[in-house]
């Protein structure tokens, strides 16, 4: 067979040859809509690649982005690797100190930034010392920056050629703060992204007839590969810009007849509340599948979407280190022959390994059996799994001696290969030597009608060493007592699993990608002894 290079230029060339008339739509900061075709996108992306080279960049140089999801971000996201450079998406929700460290450690030479995010960028731009700052969108270009439109216009399209880039060279980069210590960089090869884009298309049945709105930001683990997947198959792309509130998203779903969308559970919880409040307001008849991932979705939410609104949620588990999808549940054909109850049970699990991702779980005494009850740390390997962090030798122990990546997730694996995440290893509660899954307790609590959100953490305990504490946000106007919540959980769990303490808060602190920030909860509650026990 030919030694054909699987790379991002091959993805763009396909879009160029086949999908010129497909649309790409973005919502601008002022809430107006920008529309153009793939032909426009391809032409501008080629010009950008040429113009970036003209700034003095060489192969492998990093092009950082600090942008919302929109067409210019897509152009940079694809244009940098097509030109031989590396797209490095910065997370706009991180602290400026973290972005300073991340951009410096990555060696970013250029920053492409939304003008509306300039106030955020100024907090770290000077500290990093980018050679070029390129400002995107309407409004004044900050002093010293290059206007993005002028840069694109300066690129000579006739100077562009599709390059046969080595598939093992780097195309993109993303940092994860999922582990302890400093954020770690993951470099994605062209090959990993091309294979993953194809796998994602297969897993979700994405094709030219689809209209896809990724709510998940491009800076969160590659927007789960959707930008590349869409370009590969010619799906219409709709970008929400900065408008991520439920109402704006629902408007976009209806107006653009979105068929597939993707986001973290927090996004879907917000959408569910909006739909529950006014079920007949939006026509979502075009929507065939909504992907959830990033943290565990409560089963009650999956069921509510299906039973109350006829909307199907597909569930994926993944990691920044994995391009990012590792397992899927609820994909085409996965639920054949299941009763409704069994279907939601399965869909709430993280699912089976995707093609070319191998899985196994390791407990204290070695690999655990696939019996649905033995817990162990999930280990993975495959062509879309990172083999090391970027310049972080101190984290080499995240890989086993035989080359598998230790995910840090504690799971069970069923005889049918279904993975169920019980916890992050550092979030587990170990009570009297027994493990308690905080994820299982949270999901169950979020099935209580009065509970909007619940996070469970371990708190030190003299007798049991650790006990679970539940931090609860009640729905507006709803009430519940500790006793009621404990009684609600009791039928589903062993007695020692039931939280001893409940704390009620207005909001659960979230990480930069919308997950519960359990470290903050532990700081707030772990040492505080409840008044009645003093
Ligand atoms: P990140 O790299 O920031 O996306 O974080 C990856 C981690 O998020 C995983 O190791 C899991 O702990 C968690 N995670 C991602 N997807 C899921 C999911 N579907 N269910 C439960 N946890 C998840």
C-alpha cells in the first residue's frame, strides 16, 4: 500500500474539492449572524497559511488562539497546521498566570485573539512576549497588533500549495490541567487528528447532510474533533460565538436546523431547564443527536431529554490526552434490542472503546476482570492517545512500562465492554477501607426533583478516615431536607455510602471547562466541622 500521509492538508483538500457550496455560520458578539461558504473558508484559510509564513514562521512554530468558536477561529485552527505550523488553543477561562505559563512553555510565537477578548489578553500578552499579535473581529485594532482581515488579505492564494506533511509531525496542541501540578501540554500529530476525525464521523454517523453546532469550545480538547470531522465530511458548521446561554443556543438550533450538537453536562442541564419551562417554544425537530461528555451526565437528565422532549443524548468519555474520545455510549446501533430502562442505564455509562482505542483497568493486585463490579484505574492505548506530555519528564509515570496511558479514572468494565467511571482517582472517597463512588452519588442526587446540581467530596473522618459530603444546589423555589435526600438515595446504595453531611450552596464552583471544581469544595468544606458536631 502507499505510504499516504494522513494529515490536515488532506482534510482541507477534500473540503476544497467537494464541499464548496456548504455553509459555515457564526454568531457575532453583537448577536448578528455571519454566513459564508466552504469555498470562502478554504480560500481564506489558504491565504492565512501563506500570510503566517510571511510573518517569518517556520514549520512546527506555535500559533496560539484566544477566541470564541467562530469562522475566523476555524480558519486559524485549520490554516496553521495546513501551513506546517501548530495551532495552540488557549483557554479563555484560565487565570492569566496560567495562560502566561502555558503560552511561554509551549513557545507560542503568534497570538490570534478576538478583539472582544483583548481586555483578557492584555493580562498576559506582554508577559509571554509573542512576536506577533493578530486581532480578530470588528472594532479598533489594539496598538501594535495586526488586523486579522488585513493579514488574510495580504496572503497570496496562488502561492499556496497543499503540502505532503509528515503525518507524525505536530498539528495542534492543548494543555490539560486535569492532573496535579503544572498544566501539561499535549501535542497532537496530523495522523492522530485525521484518524480521529474519521472515527468521530463514523461514531456519530456525521455526514454532508448534517448541521453541527459545537458548544464545546475549540480550546476544550479540540472541540472534540468536530471542526476536522465537519471539514472531512462537508457538514454545515454553526458557531455560537460568545453566546452560550440556553436561550441563544436554542435560537441557533431552531434557526439553523441544527442536527447535532455537543457540550458538557452543565450546558445540557441549562438547556433542559429552558425546555422544561417552555416546552413548545422551540422547534428542535431537526435535532437528531446531542453529544455530552467532559464529565458524567446524570441518568435523570438523559431520560428527561428523551422522555419529555424526544431528544437523544449520546454520551462520550474522553481526555485532552486522547484527541479526545475514548469511549462512546448511545451511538448508532449500540442500543438495539434494549428496553427503555436498560437503554438509559447504558447511556449513563461511558460506553465501549472506540475503534483503535484499547482499554484495560488495573487494581491493587493487577488487571481487574471485566465483570462490571471490580474497580481499577483505566489504562488506554491507541493512535489517538498521547505517548508523553510536552517537555514534562516529571510526568513520565503517567505511562506504564509497556506503554499504556494511565487515565487516573477509576472504572468498572462490564463483560460487554461497557466502561463505567466511578471516580477520578483523587476524588474517590475511601471510607473504612471501602471505595465510595462520588460520581454515582452525584448522579443519583441530581435525579431528585428539588436538586439542580450536586457534587460529593471526601471529608476527613477520625473513625472511617474519609466520609462523603454532598454539596447541593436546590432548584429555584424548591426545598429539601438532609433526611429527604438521604431517604431518596437509600434504596440505591449501601448504607455506608450515604452522605453524612449535606451543604446547600447557590452555585458549585466550576473549572475552566465547566466541571465541578472539587478542590475548591474540599478547601471550603473538608476541614469545617459542622456546628452541631462541635
Ligand atoms: P479533560 O481532559 O479536561 O477533558 O478531562 C478528562 C477527564 O474528564 C477524564 O479523565 C474524566 O475524569 C472526565 N470525564 C470526561 N468525560 C467524562 C464522562 N463522560 N464521564 C465522566 N467523566 C468524564
